[in-house]
C-alpha cells in the first residue's frame, strides 16, 4: 500500500450513527407510544374519519402492524442509504469533506419526515380511540412538516451554491491573475 493510498484511507470516514439519528430516534418513540396506548385501545380501532367521525375500523393488532412496520422499514431505508453512500465513497476512494458529511446526514435524516407524519397519524388514531380527541388535521400537520423540510433543504442548497460560487470565483480570479 502506497503512502498516498494510506493517506486517502485515513481521510475516508465510515458509517456514522449521526447520519441516521432522527429515524433511529423516531422508531423507539413510536414503539413507546404504541406500548403506552395499546391497553387503552378498544378491540376495534377507528382509523379513518369523515367529517371528524369514524367510518372505517380495524383490529387493534392490525392497526399497530400497519403503523409500526412502515416505521421500521423507513428506519432501515435510512440506514441502507447512509451505509451505501459511505461504502460507495470508499469504493471510489473519495475522501470525505465537511460537505459530504453534511450531505450524508441530510440524506439519512430526511427519511424522518415521513416517519414524523406517520407517527403523528398514529398518535391521532390512538388519541381518538382512547380519549375521543383529535389533535390536528393530518393534512395540516403534513404540510407543516413538508414546509419545514423544504426550508431545511433550501438552506443547505443556498450554502452549497454559495460554496460553489466561491470556488468558481476563486478559479476565475486565479485565471485573471495569470
């Protein structure tokens, strides 16, 4: 192994849990909510509402499966994305920069947005069936979460464009000086 190759390997980073911190945190919160509400739920749980009144029901076990299995798979997807991108970077021997790490964190943690919406839907279903209280309209909550995600993506995009513009401007100034 050449010293240059060794230096590149030292600069490369492996998978970090912070790349998927939000999805990994949301999954146990969902499990905890399900565990807390399970004994409060009736045998038949209302899960669909029209004009604030229930119009579709499902068994307690089935509704838990329909709400928790996607949470698990979204957490798994976040892990696969982050792990795959770090392995792909190592395969092509690309050293990790600060922006690469930020991008990996953003990609892995962005999966938390649908998890948050699904978790809210679960909490609303549990709240209605346990206490006959709706928290907030699901579509309003989903719009708020998507808007938050768009703002975060916009901020990262602005920083990335600013960095690219700074690099491009520096190259142009170097060419002018020559």
